[in-house]
C-alpha cells in the first residue's frame, strides 16, 4: 500500500506541475508556451505524421501500462513476506513463445504505416512550383527558378524592430511566399556548413548540405503564416535563422511575384544582409 500511495503522490505532483505551468496543446504554424504535442497540421503529410504519432503513442502507452502491472504484481505477490517459498520454475514454453511473437507483431504493426509515411514524404508529386532554399551563416536565401529566377535573403528581425504581433526569434524581413493548395517542391542546399530546413506544421525537415541538393515538398491546404527554424547546429548564431512561410491564394501570389521580380531580380543585397547579421551577432 505504501508503494501505491507513493506512485499516486508522484502522479498527482506531475499533473499539478503541468497544470500550474499552463500546459497547452501546440498551435498552428508557431510554437505555444508550455505546449504539449505536435503543431497543428497544415499539409496532408503533417496530418499523416500526427496520426502515426498518435497511433504509436497508444501502443507505447499500452506497453508501459502492461509492464507496470507486471512490476506491481511481482512487488506485491512475490515478495519475501507474501511468498516465503518461491517457485523454482525455469522454463515456460507458452510464455517464451509469446514474448517472442508479440513484439514481432507490434513491430510489424508499426512498420507498415511507418514505411507508407516515409514513401509519401520522399515521393515528390508533380510540382506546381519549385523554390530553392540555401542555408547560410546565418540566414536563408530563397530563389524562384520557375518565376523569373530571382533570389533574395531572409534575415531575422531584431527584437527592437518587432511590430505588435510579431514573434520574437521567428519573424523575418523577407518571407518565403507560396500559393495555397499547390505542390511546392523545395530544393535545399547549404552555402557553408550543414543547416536544416524545417517547418513543423508542414511536416518537413531536411538537411541543407554544402555541395549537395536535397529536396522535399509540401502542399499547404490553408492560408496563413507558418514558422520554422534551422534544426541543425550550424554555428554560434544557429538560433537566429528562422524560416517564415506565408501561404496566400493564387491572386495574391501572382501579385507578389510581380512585385518580387522588380524588388529582387538582379539585386545584390548580400553586403547589407551581412551587415545586419554581424550587427545581430554583436
């Protein structure tokens, strides 16, 4: 009884800690303070990832409860006081067969949807738009080869320059803009060291490796602003190279492309951007 009381007390303490901390489920396109779980899905792939995560969580929970039950049975039923004359059984064929077959079945149940999800993530559908993301120390550059082949840099906005509603460490000066309900093929590379292009609500995360082109894809099913970050330790300003994707309708995207061609085509903004990066580092 003392053990049960202690376990109950521990569980109550954990629940109280989460409640007192204001734990909340993750939001859409951005992190939430004290969040629990994955960010809401904005693409079909992320919806599949969330479903697979929930499926595996139920399996892990069932296994944990089963093991805990066995442990408690051993503690209370087979301790020296309750069972002074222990059994000397060394083999039990049905149990030995079960603990071999059951884990195999569980692994197969996990493997089938896992491989299906991996195939979906890696098999890029026919793209409606291709963009190139280049990780640099420490900012991202985006190119639109299908729409005039212009390129621009996307740098973090310093905290002193944030506007009301802007997110600290996640707001950038030039966002990656894409159309809604379109397959976006993202070519990812690095200019100096290994970075990683990741947007949680899209369910994408892929390394940006110098001298190599990796690719991923997403199809955003809703408009809005979605945030991500470099997810590879790439240097001292690793935490200051966010990713911001704005998803708009076709009309707004066409208008943005026209403006972007005038603003970025043939422009060499590297010196100004490097000044901003160096100022941020200081």
